[in-house]
């Protein structure tokens, strides 16, 4: 195994352990170590040393006094899709709502057609380009959802693309099955029938081919109600999958309450969450995956991040990269928005895009912190401290990105 030493680290900022940070610990649980070095053994972090006590090593990266963190984790993306939706922006600017566009056959249903018409190879190449871009931003793990096929063939096609991206090896991709993303034209007006179809016709095939780790559902007015969402997720659990839920994005219809009740790993969006939803998530140990890029892009309120932190719900921050509500794959931009709009501290934000996001994709044991035994995913930033990292807007400050011990940028 080859050894690699990162020396002259001015500031190493990292969470510790394998469980999400919540409450006051989302801030205080970030450890700041100055003037240190990190030794990597193959794909694993061996140890953190005081800079003067670091062992000799043939392969050395000089961090020149800069900030080092764990590789970022983007725990919510709709990575694989055909087409883009720039034609929707003027509609939105004229006042058309997200659900209005969807109900008129646009939105997700527009991407559905483009995704069904695309070949597996086309989808693979497109998504691969996005992953390269994300890696250049310092993101070393990404969750990716299906949900633009909405039939057996095309949902499996999307999930196979995700599997190929994962197997290609330069990236950690966590697959989520989200056929319950919209009601497809074949089941128009019949969401119950579609959920039954997913549970009995698509899910068993996904399970047979081991194509996902999570099941997700869009629980929202005019999409799937709480009972339909409960059925989808409990079927998923019966197959052994973990669960996520798009909840309370537009209306608080009970998605976040359901998340806590069934012990979902995470609930996402949560712009309109109410106190009952927050309390249920706190009880259920559900992580709040907040998506500030989507609030910005849809011109919506920003989710109440501080309320979640006060209630002891761990917060993760993710892009929601997709062709409609957030066509940006820049997690650093979301960190800046979390600073300005969620009023999270730089330390809370670091936890939100490393350990908490790792736990939101069930990877807390192996990634998300810079500690002995964890996978060697690290970023050397063009920044000296966390304050600067979250202060800059829209730039790419990732200078050197290391994944599994390999320098990938
Ligand atoms: O998380 N809200 C539902 N789904 C996605 C948007 C998908 C799309 O508009 O294509 C989201 O924002
Ligand atoms: Fe989403």
C-alpha cells in the first residue's frame, strides 16, 4: 500500500465519530486542529499528527498552511436525467407555480419524456460529466435518485446508470429508488393505482437486481398524500431498504410527521415544516436534508434550519441538483446560502456537508470525518479557515481533492 502525507495543514476542521451531530454539538462537535499533517495509507486515513511530529514519507503534498476538511457529501441529487428545462423559467417568472407547471404536464413530466427517450449510454455520459464537475467542487460522495422513468423499463434504466457510475470507481454514488416522484401519464388521476404498481411491479425487480439502497417518495399536495407515501416507504422497508421522503416542500401535509413515525433516515426540503413535523423527526432520529439552492431557484422561503438545530434534529445541506428546481451542482454555493439564509455557523455547515450528510446516506461509519480508519476522502481548500470558505459566493475554492487516497483534482 502506498503512503501519502499531507503536511503543513494550517487548519484541519472535522467532525468526529460515525453518528450525526445535532443540537449544540452540530457546532461544538467540529474539532479545529492547527498545524498538523494527515498520513494516508492506501485508501484509508492512517493518522493525524502534529506537523513537526509527522513521519517521513516519499509522497508528500504541501498544504501550505491552508484549510483541510473531509470530502464533501451531496446527500440529495436527481443526478440522472435527459434534457433540461430552461423553457420553464419565463413561465415561473410570470408567476406560474411549481405544482401548476407539473399539473399542466410540464416539470418532472417534461423530464420524464426526455429521460425515456434517452439511451442508457447517453444518460451515463451526461451524468458522468456532472459527477466530474461535482468532484472538482470537492464533493466525493453523492446520492442519486431515479424518478424520471416512472415505468419498469425506464426506472431500471436510470438505476443501472447509477450503478455503472458507481462501479466506474472514481466516485461514491449512493442509489435511491424514487419512482414515486410524480404520477406518470399512464396513471393520470390514479395515484393509488400507481403506488400499487410501483410496489408490486417495479420494486421487486429493483430488489432482485440490488439496484438501490434507499426508497424515496414526493409527499406533497397534488402528488402523493401521506397514506400513499406510507405505503410506498413501508413496502421499501419490507424489502430491507432505508427510507427518505420529500416532505413539506410546499405544504405541510404530514410528510415530516410520517418520516419520524417510520424512522426514515432523512426528510428533505422541509420549507413549510410545522412544529409537529420537527418534533416527530427529533423522536424518530430523522436527519433534515435542507436544500437552499431550491429555495433560491423557486423563490421560496428558506427552511427553518435554526429550529431543527434547536430541536436536536441533525441538519444536512445538499444541492437537490435537478433540471427543474435546482439546476446547480455546486454544493459550495449551498454552503454559502446556508450561512446567509439559514444563519447556520460555519462549523454547523461543515457538519451539514460532511458527517451529517454521510449519515443521511448511511455512510457515517466510513466517511465524513478526517480520522484514523476512515476512507481517505479529503479536500485542501484555497482558504485558510471555515469562515472564509462559507463567505465566498459562487467560486470554486476546492484546490486539491483526494478520494480513496488518490488525487483526483
Ligand atoms: O426535489 N420536488 C420534487 N422533486 C425535485 C424536483 C424535480 C424536478 O423538478 O425535476 C426536487 O426539487
Ligand atoms: Fe429532490
